[in-house]
C-alpha cells in the first residue's frame, strides 16, 4: 500500500511539472505572439505612414501641375511663382488631409514650403509627413520648373500666331452683297459685303457694314467727322487713308491691311477689336492720331508715328518687321504682351516712349535721340545690336533680366539703363554723364569706358575677368566670367515656349 501511495504522489508531481511547463510555454508563446503582432502592426503602420507621406507629395504636385496645365496658354515662370505663393498663403502654409480608415485616423500634412526663383527657374521645396496611429514618417519633395530659354514659341516673344487666311469670307463662301460701283458717302449693308471699286466718305457721312467686308480698291475717308464701321472682319486689299479731322475706322473682328495705311487727319484713328496684320507701311501723320488693336498685331512694313501725341497700342503680342520711327513729341508704342523689333528702332521725338508689358526682343540697332525718351520693358529684354542714347534724361528700364549683345553708348547727360534683375553685357560700353544700374548680378566681357561723372552700380555679384575698372561699384563678390550660371545669350521670363521643362524628386 505504501508503494502505491508513493506512485500516486510521483504521478501528481509529474502532472504538476508538465502543467507548469506547458503553462510557461503557453505564456511565452502568447507573449511572443502579442509582441509579434505589435511588431507587425508597427511595421504596417510605418509602411502606411510612408504611403501617406507619398500621397501628400503626390497631392501637392497634382495641385500645382493641374494649375500649370489649365493656364499654360498665358502662364509664365513669374506668374506661376506668384500663384504658388498665394496658394501657400491661402492654406495657412499647411496642406492637411485626414483619411478615415477602419475607424482610425490616417492623415498627412504637407508644410515647410520654400520657393526659389533664380535665372527663370522656379524651385518649390516642401515636406510631407504621413501619420498612421503613433507612427510618423516625414520625407521631402521638390518641384522644379524651368521656363524656355531663348524666345517664345522657339523664336519670338512677339509671336502671335496670326493666320489671316481664316478671316472674312472664305474662298468657298459667297458674299451677301456685292457693290461694283464707286461708293461716295453714306452706305449701309446688312451682311457680308464685297466692294470692287473705290470707296470714300464725305463730311459727316458713314459706311456701315453689319457683317464682314472686303475692299478690293482704295478706301479714303475724306470728309471730317466721317467714319467706316465693320461689325466683323475687315479686309483692305489696297491703300487705306483717313484724310480729314476726326475720321475713323472701327472693325469689330480681325483686320487685314494689304497696302499702305495712312492716318492724315488730326484726331483720327483705327480701332480693331481682335487681331490685325499690316503688310505694308503704316504712317500716323497728324496730331492726336492712333491705332488701337484689341488682340495681337503684326506690322510687316515700316511704322512711322510722325506727329505729336499720337500712338499705337496693341493689347496682346506685337511684331514689327520693318523700321520703327517715333518722330515727334509724346509719340508712343504700347504693347500689352511681348514684342519683337526686327529692324532699326529710332526714337527722335522728345518724351516719346515704347512700353512693353512682357518680354522684348530688339534684333537691330536701337537709337534714342530725343530728350526724355524712354523704353520700358516689364519683363526681360534682349538687344542683339548696338544701343545708342544720345540725348539727356533718357532711359531704358527693364524689370527682369537685360542682355546686350552689341556695343552701348550712353552720352546723354543724366540718361540711364536700369535693370531690376541680372545684366549681361557682351560688347563695349561708353558712358558719359550717365549710368547703368543693375539690381542683381552683372557680367561684362569687355572693360567699360566710364567717363565724366558716370557710374555703373551693381547690387549683386560682378562677373568680370581682371581687376574691376574704375567707375564700377558692386556690393557682392567678384567672380570670373566662367562661373556665371545664368544664360549668356539671354532668356525671356514672361514668354511661353511650349510650356515648362519640369522635374520632381522625393527624398526619403
């Protein structure tokens, strides 16, 4: 009996040992499983945080890229900078997105925005933080937009893509009315009208066309206070002359002028609502005359504004293929877009001005002979040939970068060349009683000749090989020409050239 009791005791002890062992193993396995689940959840949350941070970068990039795509026809690198800056201000410098998922809040925050605009390159840097439970992952993103260097649409800031073949009545269409005799005096036509003979007006008479109009012969507004009104497009195959006081032409659509255009009567004008193409010479010969174009304009012949207080105004881009002459007091050209001048520009009248709201390209010599003559360019400007300023108190003002390929002579006392960004000077410079002021960096390939109370002031770095010539004052550092990082041949800050070159990157 004692032996049996001893066996039962041994068995009980063995059961307790086995139970204890399995309990410990179970507890260990349970704890291990909990830890493993915690690690798996943490790993999953960390991966989720990474994905959310990437989503934040993609979200902001999509916002910017969508704006660029929607506004590519008019967008410039400077206006894109302004829009991004306004957008960041508008969201309080943080883009926050909560993503509810399975009862838990997943979110990302995009912030720490930094904008840099140098040499027509916009760089947008920012951080994106993904949040999944208690896991955080921050990564940095960058977007780079580079505006096209050179000229708009590949060649020209004044390029307006004018296609006159689409104007007026098409070759396969018929006119509603055809006037085969001379028209002299009052005339009204409802519908598209073709004039095959000479057209003229007398005192206080009018020609009114409610449709398109084509004039195959001369058009002369001879009587004072007379006018020609065309509701749609106007096509002038021969010369147009406004010969008397307060005569005018108004075209609601586009207008083509195949032959010479003369405004000879004082206070007379031409108004075109959309685009216009002048294929021959344009002359404004009397006091207070003007041409106003509501769209873009091409001037293929010489342009002469010969009498005081007269002007040409183009709301969009303008190209001038012939010579441009501003020959009298307060004569001017104003272009609301970009402008290109392919022949010599000569400003002879005092207080005459050329104002361009976007980029400008001057392919030939530019001469400012009149007192207080001014060229204002609100974006960048490139001068391919010689620039002469020979009269006092005259100015060339460039809001962005200025590039000068040819020699510069500024001999008018108190005259200035002012550049608000960077300046590149690739030929000789002679200053007498005048100044050049550059707010950014400046590069000189030749030693400037600075005489008679003249000076060159640079508020940035100087790029010049050798000791700085006397008369140059700069606040930055001098570097050799080879270290200049800007475009030596110039670039346009406000001209579209088929969109932007852009790239992006993510740093984990």
